[in-house]
C-alpha cells in the first residue's frame, strides 16, 4: 500500500512538458529552412473588460473561438475546413501524421489585428527574428524571391493592411506585394529577383508567381492565414472562388511541408468555436 501511494504521488509531481512538441519543428528536412522559436504562447497582463464590453463581445462573437485557442483546437478547425473545402475526408493514418505543433500558438494578451502582426511574427522566430526578417542583403545561401513569411488574404486591400502592420520588419528589405490589383505580374517577377523576407498577397497571384518559378518556397517557415471576415461575413475559407484558389494553393505547395514539420500555419484572428474531434476526424 505504501509503495502504491508513493508511485501515485510521483506521477502527480512529474513536471508536465510545456514545450508543446516545439523541439521537433527545429529538425527540418530542408537544409534551407528556418527554424522558428518555441511553439509556446506567452501571456501579457491586460485590463479586464467592463461588463458592457464583455456583453457586446459575447453577442458579436458568440460563435467565434478565442484568438488564443489551443493548437489542437485550431488544427481541428483547419483540417475540418480543408476536408469540406475539397469534398473529401482524410484517412485516420493521414490525420495521425499531422501534429498540432504545425500550428503556431500566438502570444496571449495581444490583439490579433494588422497593427500587432509584426510583434507576433517576431515572437514566432525567437532570437533569430532580426537576421531572418530584417536583413536586406542577398547573402550566400539565401535564394532570391523566397520569403520566410507568407501572409495570405482574400483581397489586395487586406493584404496591404497586414503588410503595413509588418512595417517595423520591412525597413531594410521591403515586403513583397503579391496581388493583381494595380500590380503587373512582370513588375512582381522583377522584384522577386532580390531578397524577400516577407510577402503578402492573394491565393491566385501567389499561385501564378509560384508556377512561373518567380516566387520561391525554399525559406518559407510560416504562412499567416488571415481569418478576417468581410462585411458579408466571408473569410479566406468561405469566400466563393477565393477559397477554392486557396485550397488549391495549399494542396499543391504547402500541405506536404506541413505534414513533414517544415512549415507552420498561423490562423490570424478569431475562428468558429463549434469544432470538435471525433475518433481523429474533425467534425462540427
């Protein structure tokens, strides 16, 4: 009896692993890949909302998940949308191969809007953020036109807003604008012959530049998926045509890297809360 009690107490006292499996994500198969910082959300003390603010927030976002949802819940939401957007279900073996460390958990206590995006991205890259995100020289081993961060949005206007939010990181190496509105593809191809650390655009133009071999993915470590909804309630995953273009882009260029642990996904903004996992398969 005494030894049994000691065994139980020892189990209770064992420290929990708080790394979220982040160490796995630093062992990249691609030698050009950039390891990110720990996949651990940090906290920041903030003032509590007033009762009125809480009430309004609950009414307007009753069906939305907190911006700081656990990685497992975000992963469930993402692959539920992946399956419904493509009209099929992943097998249990495929789902088991996808670890929740592929989801970047953002810092707690910070808003997830255009103005704070640079702080989140800096934190994601840990101590290497300045070298990876700010350096402007095309040094040996750095492929031209290959960003470390790619932001994907529904529109040119939204892409610009998020790129402005990354302004503190793009002073020495300007961010690439990868959308069609008022932008000639020839000009974008020329611009991508230089070093690019950060790029922001829409699925259709991003896919076109990849197909033209102007936009490279050898350094890509993080894709930021804008969860912002427009005036009609559409988002990157639901806007007609754009959502189809996004999933085609994801399947063709990102999914394999995500499964292999070479690429992390950042869902930037609130997402629907009614997503559960049943026997490894995300359901609503």
